[in-house]
């Protein structure tokens, strides 16, 4: 049986720009364990998931591929919010485009 979580671990690890060894050091496991997860040989134990999510900067629902609540944002929505927060000079224009009143 090949586990799906490994492809997500690899995706988020690469997005963060860290090696398997660096991720392993961050969460206190061997880099061969990371390799086994990413190759679908086995999967992380439940007790390591929190550390893995912290190290990869992802939510458990993103890593596990489950939507736990309708309030959660998609990855694209998170990117939009981050870009919005970073571009304070554009926020008034975005408010106009979206019909949002300023709350100043």
C-alpha cells in the first residue's frame, strides 16, 4: 500500500526550500524516515504530525488532505490574503473593487 501523505510532505518541504535532512533535524527524526514517508513506504505517526506541520508551515488539514471545516481557506485564498496584507498601498483600491467599506 502506498501512502498519499508522502507527496504532500515532499511538496510542502520543497516549497519551503529545505532538504529531507533539514526537515528531519527540525522534527527530530532520521532523514531516511522522511525519505520513506515521501516515497510512500510508510507514514508519520500521529504524535509527530504536529511537529511536521509546524516545520512545514501547513495546517494538519492541508497535510492530510482533509477539509475539517467550511471556514478553512484554500491555498489560493491564503496566498491572496498574504499578498493583500503585504501590499498596504493597494488595499484601498481592492476595497473599492470588492465593494468593501473602509473600517478606519
